[in-house]
């Protein structure tokens, strides 16, 4: 007896008690027979090909698939993506009846009705749009709610990297978050988490929103600077994760604003998991209390020999290497200091000696203050 002949009595037994649609009937046996179309198998198994009034399990949900397919087209029309998956929220009563039939007739290893309906919708959507079904790591996710006929969508975030060059003083690196939502995104800030766009963060965000759509842009900075600092050379690297992007491709790679240039902007697989090591070339203007003596400035060269120890607020200790030191007296009480150092050295504290040792103040033997610093380059 073939597998097909073996299942006929079971199918008949079920049909004697319950009306089932082709799709639900076929699903109960297709895995066992290694068939791909539940519908065709169901049709074949129906007795006397009578017309079904109402499927006991799904209440004819499958007749309505085109309606949900249309909703999927509508909600995704503004998005560009290649891969997608479909999830579903289904009335518990449907799932209960499905479970009941499966356990009553000991039908193991078959798709649940939820799996089947999402598979059918994904197949139909893929056929029409040529998008690829990917249940592991889709770019776009539909969650169809069959209870209220709504559809939620999720566009997987993308990460970009780039560098910025700041050639005019007076631009903050970071943008203040929207006060209403603390940066999470709300109606007031148009779901961007920020309202103003006058910082490095704001200008880059605005540009990205314009090019790729999206809601919140989350930055990972490779170091930071003051509002009054310049960032020159190749610029400061950054990573930015864009939530809910509408587009996932970017052609343009550099952009000039009035005072800011973005370079090498490109889509990357992910932000760095660990903090990136980098080396900064910095020029500082330092003022000291007592008149400058050259013999004291000469001592600054010793900084190259041993690392600078930095304690942060929590008491965590870290060491930063100074790779080169050059100084120039510019007036009685002022000199400029150019150093190449491990990234992340807190420059103002390095000068005045606040929980940093040795510091410029301690080496020179006089209270020193850094009142301006610029980044000449940053190497990763
Ligand atoms: Zn059904
Ligand atoms: Zn907000």
C-alpha cells in the first residue's frame, strides 16, 4: 500500500466529522507524502469534490489571501529591500482547532496553520515582487495581524561609516536629544529623536534621512572634540546605525555642507563591537600661570618615554601612549603643543592634571590650562 493509500482512511475519518478547506486538508498530509502544494493534495483528498461552506479550522482564511497580499504591497511600497519574511498573528480559536485536529489524529511533524499561512503569503509576495524569502536574517519583516487585518512592518537597520572634517569652529559634535522622548523618537521629533540639525550629528543625520529615509540615527564616534575644535586631515571616523531605513543603498560618498565635509560615507556590515584603537594628532594652545621657561618646556619631551595614566570618574585606570611631542612658545604665558597620542586622552585634564598623571601642569611645575585644541588628523 502506498503512503497515499494509507492516508485516505484518516482523511475520510476527519472529513466525516469536519469540513476542511483544500489548504487545511492538504497541510495535514503533505509533509508525509513529500508534496509541496497543500492545495492540490487537499483537492485530491476531498470526497465527492463537494463545495466547502466553511472550513472547520481556518474559517476560510485562505480564500482571503489576496486581500492580505494587497495590504503587504501597500505598506511596503515606499521601501527598497531584497529579502523579507512574513510573520502572523492569528486568532487563538483557529490555532486551538488546528492543534486539536493534529493531536486527535496524531498528525506529527506537519506545519501549523500559522506556518502555512505565512508561507503562502511569502510565496505569493515573492512571486509578484521578485523579493527573496529569508526567514533567518531578512531586511524587511511583515507581521500580519489576521485579527484586525493590520500589518506591521520592520525594516532592519543599516550601518554606515564615514569621516567628517570640520574646518570652522563653533559646531558641536553631538545634537541635543528631543526633550519629549529623550532621543527614542516620537511624533514631535518626527521619530528622529532630535529636533535641531546644527551639530555634526545633526547635519550628518539630516543628510542620511534625506538620502535613505529612516527614523533614529545612532552614532558611534571614534573620539570626540570640543565645539571650538577643528577636525582636519582625513577627518574623524564615525559609525551610524540608521533605524527603519527606506533605502539600503547609497551611491554618493562625500558631501559638503557650509562648514562640514563628510567623506567616505558608505554602508558597512556593522559597527565595531569593541572600541576601535586610534591615534590622534593634536595641536593645543596652552596658557600657564607663571612666565614660560624653555627649560621646563623641554621636559615635555619625556612624555614619550612612559605612558600617561588616566583615571575616569568611576575610578577606572587606563594608559595612553604619547608618540611625539613638539612645542612652541607663542607668548610670555602661552605655548602651543603638538602631540601624537593614543585616542581617547582627555586633553583638558591632561593639561591641568585632573586625575591624569603625569600632566602638563605637573611637568612644567605651574598651573596650565588648555583653552583650545584641534585635531590635525586621526588614524585608525
Ligand atoms: Zn482551512
Ligand atoms: Zn521626540
